[in-house]
């Protein structure tokens, strides 16, 4: 930084004061990332039981979901994308308890993206002489200086969605009063992504 003897500012200050304000080094690392890919998947389907009620069963494989309408991002923690835009692909025997999907879902792999990531790390270093052969360095470091939340991807499992009346033709209903589904919701932040501060002293000899 341009302060202290031999620098642009305060070049003629006394030696004692130079030890305080001179010799500082500022370092920054800025990370800007777009969202990581998401694929909406499903492994279940609805079937009509003999008593006329609808139930859910597991397909033989996990499949991509079908796109029911144009994809739309609402970008809230409770609903990162419009969860009503996805349905389960058809199965071979829709009225049986054991079946398999007839084809892959129409949603492409990694078609959608999660929240972007923004991070600013910064540090202040200052070297000081201990002896003729020993140099010390004081460090003040901050990780995620702005304490910007780093959210994980939303839940991309269509089977974690709440459906009204458990009917296959009913779209996902995240706003139901009894909603316990987590499909499309963001429930976590990246591990150790909160702001962290640390001080250190290093000696080189």
C-alpha cells in the first residue's frame, strides 16, 4: 500500500510512525460463479388402487421429469423455480403397483441452474524486522468478507413435492397449507461459507 517511507504518501514520516503505518500489503480474491446445474428427477408414479384411491409406487429406475410448461425461476428460498412446471413421465402399466417408465423425461440433463456464488476474501499483511536474519509478518485475513450467503442447490427430486389429492394430473402445490414437500426449496448453505476472520504471525529465518 502507498503509505510510509519511500511510498507516495507519508514518505517523510518519522521511523517510529513508519513502523505503524508503513509496509502494509492488501490482498483480495474475488470469486464469481454462475449457478451449478440441476436436473429434476423422479422415481415414483401414481397408480389407481382397486378401491378407487390413488397411491404412489416406485418405478424401476430414476428418471428425468417431463416439462409441463416453460421453465421459470421464481428465485425464492421456498421455491427457487416454478415447481408446477414438472410432471412424471408415463409408465407402462399406470394401474399397477409395479411398473417402469416408457421413456426418458423431456427435461434435458443439467438444464437448470441453482443460485450463483459470490465471494470476496481479503487480507492485510505487514512485514517487520525482528533481528538481522529474522523477519516477522502479521496477517489479518477475512474469508467471505461481505458475509454473502452461499446457498446450495434446491431440492430437485419431484417425489418430494406435495400434490393436491395425490392425483397424477395435479400439479405440484408448494403453497398448500399442509405442505411438507421440499421440492424446489433451498434448505442449506455451503459448508463453512459464513464469514470467517483470523489473525496470524509468521516468522521467516
